[in-house]
């Protein structure tokens, strides 16, 4: 810290110049729209009067939008579904990523490069396309994987079907992150462990996994954030069955309010609530997990 | 064609919104970046003007080209930013940014909403002649409280489309009443256990509203400046109960229409019929290309034998927006497009519309069968027979999107988890009324 400050003093405004583009972009595309959304969330549209309204005007609504949003059972059901989905996707993504990374790191493993690329490849497929593709695999009439025997859009199954698409797309990226962390570990460690008589399994469980914990934590955080923002998969699968409603997860509700019902004000209020909740959750998770990792490291 | 397949609509929307949803929601006030090339910043009324026109009909460009070649001073520039409900959302956004198009295609059910938001302009003064070319029943969809808000393009009575080959194969006759329809649905299940007479579509509300209209439902009606909302009325409950029975005893399929699953079922003969608008022939070519020449149309089954009354599904008007600097020229184009014999003939040929204009319904082009129905040369004669008996609601509500979302979610949920259709109707009713009150409409 101290060193940075002295460097700053010596070079004048140069560091500020360097961060300027990032700050400008952040201001233009995050702060400004965020502020605008906050402003919208306190407004509401009213018709001017008469049978057809004769045009509309916006009025200051105070906290009315927030009251409506927080009292909306659709939103809370959506939050519950989002949590259920997250309970599927977060552990599955992180555990599979860790498993694949560890397997790829073993010396015995063959065809490493090819396998790594194959597992990573789904990450490069846009979420909408992946969902459409999986949709075809799930639908009874087009399914080559037994969709006519199993109802992939059943009341419980739908969470796994939607979650599967998300996991399929996300495992590759997380695997690369963890794999890179594994490769960065010094080889002498494993050598001495082997000399001390540790089996490969013990090396993995006692040395490798604990040492890449920071990378795993980061992946968990990314996955949690992705779970909070889930939209593409259910929204794309929606027209394929009766299982997914237009307010199935919170972001779909926001989308439907804003673009389906042209109620940008409710959508803004929901966005603000959701953003606040997401920030809280991620800060708290990060704090808890980080302190635990530090304790374990110490 | 008036209704964009829902599946495709959803996929497009999802694709467009895939990337930056969070910022998109926050920033959508300024979200319309659609460049309006050659917009109305030119001369006031005289001289050459260029009008922008939003329409999603395939091949409409050929009709527009006809106009452009004969009207050098009023050039129309066509673009297709989206279809159906998506276009409504775009029109509202563009209007907020004050750069909407001059002319736009709007489905009847969305028109009151667009008028109430001040997006669509009153063109009464420019359409004095045009309105005389329509019958009153048709005009009810675009004329509210004596003011004209659009020039009707097509009407789409709900009809019964069936596979002639499969009906012969299983010894079925075209059902004249809903009782016969229910009996035949059971016959199909016993004769061909993997096939269904049809499917219940919880995804497209326009389909169900058409059925409710046939039974006599009046979801919205008005007196003075007051709205009456009655979505769970007796006729609608009768229709919902009837279909609930068919779904519960497994007589019909319950997967949504316009999905890859449904396309395959339509193509391979798993589904034997489709209750659809008169625009179906143009759609079927894309949905079930292998079935060309195997379909025929008949009147919708009736609640009492011999009654031709039917509902509508879709149908559109050409509207002028309040952003247009040249409403007079825009209205002139809208009138030409939908009442000029040459223009309407071209529309029938290119888009398979069933014309809304009275004279349009007697055009020689309607003697020919639609391309996908070469086996039924009297196709348009069948449509013409039921068209006068097609009824809509007295008026579509000003927040119909809320109602339609309520239908998709409510009926979808009932099908998914075995809830009741009439319960779903009550939910739609209360959601619709709550939204109208929130917007400030008077609901009686």
C-alpha cells in the first residue's frame, strides 16, 4: 500500500490516466444506467383519462413500486425456483470442474489436450444456442436420449433439465481456472509426498485440493453470481413446454414486466431489489469463504 | 399471415436479449437504436416524402415495391425489426425516444393498448373515404369512440384445419359440433394410440380467446369511459371446462403449439387437426412441409349444430404513429395497401391474407387455392362463408399483454401440475383488473 502511494506521488496524474478508460466505461455502462433505473423505480405510468387514456404521463410513485414488488408472490416463487436451480447448478459446476481438473492433472491421463478442449468447448457455445440444442434433446418427439420415456419437463425434472444446460456450459471455464491453479503448484511438493509414501489419491485429497482452494472459491463465487442471474436457459426453453412460466426466475419477471407489459418502472424496482440482494449475498459469501480459507491456510 | 409463431418469437427475443440483460433492463428507456433512415425530417407536406413502415409479413416488400413505383413523391421504406408482440414493445420504446416509424402493422388485440399509450395516431380526417370500404363489424377493431386508429388489413376467423388423408384412414368425419369433436378425439386415441385429434395450446392466448369468443365471451366491454372486465364469464368457463375434460381424460395432447415438438407432430401425422386462423395455409408450409395437399379447412365445430358463429385469431391493421410528420401521406399509403384492388390481390398472392376490405373479399385471386392447399380450390369460399359470423370481443383491453401472460402462465401451470382451468381464469381476471386500475383506467 505504502509503495503504491509513493509511486503515485512521484508520477503525478499518470495512474489516474491509466484507469480513466475503465472508469469512464464503468460510469457510462454501469453507474449511469443503474442511476437511471433507480430514478425509474420511483416513478409510475398513468393514463391521462378517458376510455383509452389519451396518452400517458409519469408520476412520482414514492415507494409504491417497491411495495408492490416485495408483495408480489410471483417474484418470491421465482426467487425460490432460482434457489432450487442454484442448489443444482452451483455444486455440480464446481465439483465437476474440480474433478475434471484433478483428473487432467494426473500423470497417467492420456489425450490431455484433446480432453481439455472437449470439456472447455461448451463454454464457447452461446447460452441461447445451447438451450435450444438441449431443448431438442429433451422434447419427446425429437429426443435421441429417451425423452419419450422420461419427462424432462416434469415438475421436479425441469430443474435438473434447466440446470444441466447451465452446468454443461459453465464446467469448462471453471475447470480451466482450477487446472491452471493446479499446474502452478510446485512439483517438488508432490515428489516429497511420494517419497514419504503418499498415494496418488492422498496427494490429490490432502495436497492438491487444499492448495487450489482459493481458485475453487473464486469459481464458486462466479457460479453463484451466474445462478442469481439465470435467464437464458429457462427463457429459451419456455416455449417448448408448459413447465416454464414467464416469471419462472426473477430476471424473467423483470424482462416480462419491462418488455412484455411495458412496465419499465416495476421492472426497474425489481432490478434494484435484486441487485441489492445479489450484492449482499456475494459480499457475505465472499467474506465467509475467504476467512475460512485463510484460517485453514494459517 | 397475422400471427408470428410463438416459438420463433421467443427464440429471437431470447437471442437479442441474451447478452446484457441487467443493463438492458436498466437502460431500455434509450434502448431504441433503430436507425430511421430517411425519416420525417424533410419537407412539411408538399414535395417528396419518405415514410418508414414496420411490418413483419414475409414478401410484403413486393407489395411495397408496387406502391413505390407508382408513387414517386411518397416513397415507403420498409423494415422488419420484429413481429407481433415484440413489435409492439419496440413501437412503445421507439415512441418514448420520439423516433418511431411513420407506419406500422399492429394486431387488433394490441391496438387499444397502443392508442392508450399515445403511440398510434387518430387518422379519422384522412380516412373518410377509406372507412366506407369496410363493414361495421370489421371497423369495430380499429375505430374507438368514433375515431379511426388504423386501416384493417385482414381478418382471421377461427376455423378447423384437418388432415383429409388421416381422417379417411381412421374413418372420421369432420366434426360439426363440439360434442362430435370430443367423441372423435376419443376415437382417434382408440384407433391410433400414439396420435391425437389435436393439442391444447396453453402457449398462445390468441387461440383460446378465439374459442371463448365463439362461445359468446365478452372479456372487455365499455360504457362511456368505464371498462367492464369479465374474463371468467360463463361462456369462457364453459369453454375452459370443455377443454379441461378433454385434457383430463387424455383425449388430446397438451404440449404447446409452435414448438419443435409440435412441428414434428404436425409433420408426421401425430396430430390430425389444428384449430387455427384463416392464415394457417401460409404457416403450415413452414410447420409441416411434408403435408402439402393433405389438409382441408372446415368451419369450426359449433356449440349448437348449424351455428356458424366463430371467433378470431389474429388479424391486423396498418396504423400511423403519432411520431409521423406526414400522417396524411402515411394514411394514404395505409388505405392503398388494404383497399386498392391491385395491392390487396398482391397481398393475397404473397401473404395469403383474407382481406378485411369488403370489395377485397370478392377479388378474382380468391378463386385460387392457397399454394399449400392445392386440393381445396374452394378454400376462400369456405372462409368467406364463416367470415361474417366471426365475432371478437366488443373491444380488446388496453393491457392485453398482462391478460395474455396470465393465460400462458395460468393454463401452463394447470397443465403442468393438474390445476383447474377455471381457477386460472379467475387469476387472469384479477391480474388484468389490478393492472388496469394501476394504470388509472376506470374499471366498473
